[in-house]
C-alpha cells in the first residue's frame, strides 16, 4: 500500500475534491455501478401504536377579560400540535367527547365517559394572567387507573407564551414514556436562498417554525453538528483554498477552530462532550481523526487509501461509523476506538454515506443510492443494526432523501428530501412512517442536524 508521502499531488487533489463533493452534496453522484440496494433491503411493516389522548378546552380564570380567551385557545392548539408532532399520541377529536367542557373541580375526573371514547389519558389546563405573567396550570389523568398523574404550574413573562405549551408537552411525554419530550429542541440546516449559490446556516424550532439565518458569510457552510451541551454548533466553511472547521453560538458569534491545509469536514461530537471526530485532509488523504473541541489533534484513527469521511460516534463512544471508498465504492464502516479495527457494515450499493448512530440504541442510519430503473437513481434513507444486519429501507418512491439526523430521544428522524421538486427538511418516525415536511422555504434546505434538549 502506498504511504501518504508516496501519493502524487494530483492524487491528493483528487481525494480532497471527492471528499468535498460527498459532504456538501453539491453534485449528484451519477457514477454508480448498477447494483440494486433493494436486493437485500426490506421495508419495515411494524408500527408502534400511538397512545390515545384527549385534550379538553382549556379553562379561563374567572373575572379575567382582555386576550385571555385567545391565550387559552392558542395554548391548547399549540399543545395539541406538539403532541401530534411527537408521533407518540393519537389525539382524540373534541367532537367525540361525551364531556366537551370541564365540569366541577378541574382536578377531579369521571373516567367512564373517557373510557367510552377510548382515551388512555385526558389533559386539562387552566390559564390566567397576573403580575405581567401568563400562567398555565396543567393536569393529566390516567384513565386506566383513574389517577391524576401530573399537576404542575407553568408561567412566563415572555410575549411568546408558546413556551408554556412546550413545557407542558415535555412533561406529558415524560409521564407516558418515562423520558422528556423534545419540544425544547431546535434544528440547524444548510440553506441556499433563491438566486444565491453559497450555503448559509439557518436555525429553526423542532417543528420548523421561527426559522432564522445563523451564519451568512458568503461561503459554503455545511455539516453542522451540535455540541453535547447545545451551546455551540460546529460546521465546515469554505475559503478560497481550504475548508476549515468553525463554531457558532446561538447569538451568531463565530470562531474558527481549525487552520489546517486541505479539508476539515463532518465534525461529530463524542459522548464525553470534550472531543470530536472529524475528517481532515491536511496530509493529502481525507482521514478520520480524534480531536479536542479546540481543534487539537489527539489521535489519527484511519490511514487507508481513498477517502474516509462522515464519522459519527456510537452512544457509548467505543466505536464510530464512517464512510470510505477504500474498496472502490463508498461504503459505511465501523471502527473500534481502542484497537482501530475496522468492520465493513454495508455490503450492497455504491454510495452509502451520512451515517448517524441512534443516541439511545445500536441502530445506524445512512443514505444510499438506489440504482434500480424504477427509482430513477434516487437516494433513500436506510437503517441497520451496528453490525450491518437487519437493513431496512425507510424512504421509498420519493426523490432524493438524504442527510438523516436522529432526534435526541431516538424516536424521530429529520432528513432532506427533494420529493416536491425542491430540497426541503422533513421529519418521520424511526420506522419510516408518517413523513411530513416541517419547513417550506423558497430556496434549497439540506443537511438538518437535531439539537439536544436545550431547556427553557
């Protein structure tokens, strides 16, 4: 095998450019050989049944006027939208209720009528204003046991009182699943506005609302990745010659992290919160390195010919997955962080990239090129276990599905899709069901990255 020093300058340049094309998704991969991913892939049929829940009309505090009826209606609607978005619940329509309005004490419930409509949980709320605050008293009843399982007061002085519905929703999810909801999370993504060529970084809420530009530097900005504490976002930005790693906080304060020649692409955080893995081509060949968050290299992890890019850590930090074309075509591999032993995970296809390890389980997502004639050489999102077995196809008959990113609870997947004719951000369940576009912008939105829970 050739050493790095023996590689020609033209070979170094070629590997560098190939790595850039893969990470930025700027140019379609139309050079794949004709091998069908579908030969070893199955569609997942099993679906988790949603939990039926009823949300009664929120009660307004007595003796209050002004905009309180609107606030109560807004909070009820926003909570309903949050619970539907989670895909955990089936919200029973109000038209089915035998008791549409709360009668008597708000913290006492007659369960029989709710059992008749199939509700497993019933949610109530009481909204009030005072001392410059909006206050929501939330109640959740378990209809199977007849018990009040959640009673909590939420309040805010913010003009945007939607925070109350998100907080209440997070607690409802925790009551039902044992884990907090994801309604405090955000998604960062690359965006090309109409008429422009460079990629900006934009930030939005988990549900696609409140989208705002975060990085607008006139360059290509790709591969955004959140730090484990959610304080910073690392990303790769182009210059006239090289690609460097930068970070930004949510207030748009930006700092350059790496200053190496070549490319610094696809940074991914390690579970310890102090280190990252990143692909660097400072020596000519794009290889995976372990580095501190300030860019200091701690360990070289790969030294194989070809490109080695797109690393992502396992939940325990003992292994990473990444993409490599060391065997001629781009495939997903895993690497043991101690022994540096590698294992090939994908054995079909030619352009398998953008692996993402489930934060809670040994499941790995990746995007792969389907070269069968009936699917028009489209990319789709696939899932497999951490040994490359039990591979499942999550998107089907929809154009160009790429860049999968897990929600912090490992239940939802954000991804980019061109199924409407324009690149947009979509979300689906982990089994590939219930896909929905969450943001529609006039430009091209790709490479979503889901934040950890950020709190309120």
